[in-house]
């Protein structure tokens, strides 16, 4: 697998920096042998979003701050006849695991 980048803001991609753009899979088929090649083209944003959302779940969302830290945001809590504290807590815990799993490095 190979990745070609076409960046506008930097000469080379910087570690930890997010780029807005389009990732395209270029597939070349020769006798059923596929060469996986991807091209990322950076696009110029219409507007700069201040704190982009990196995870959006049913109970929480996670946004990335300008300094690279993450902020956990709870969505409005709707309590009714069928509300269960246990299922709510389980849902929040699951979303925390799913959301942070790909964002935080294992040490």
C-alpha cells in the first residue's frame, strides 16, 4: 500500500497535524492483481472550524482543541419513563472506549 500526498499548506505532512482534504483510492487492476494506492489532496477550507468534532455518539461527543487536547462533551440527557441509569452509564462508557480508542496512543 502506498500513499501520495498533495499538500498546499506544508511541503511534507507534519506528525500530529490535521489536514482537511480528500482521500482517493487509486486502483489498478491487472489480471485480478490489485495495487492499493491512495492519493490525499489537501483542500482549502471555506471556514476554519475552531474545535473539530472527532467523535460523535449518542451520549457524548469528543472535540479536539487548538492545542491538541481532547474535550468530552455530554449531550442533553432526556429522562423519561423508559430511562435507565445503568443503560445510560453503560452507553457512555462504551462511547468513551470507542471514541478514545483510536485517538489516544497505547503506552
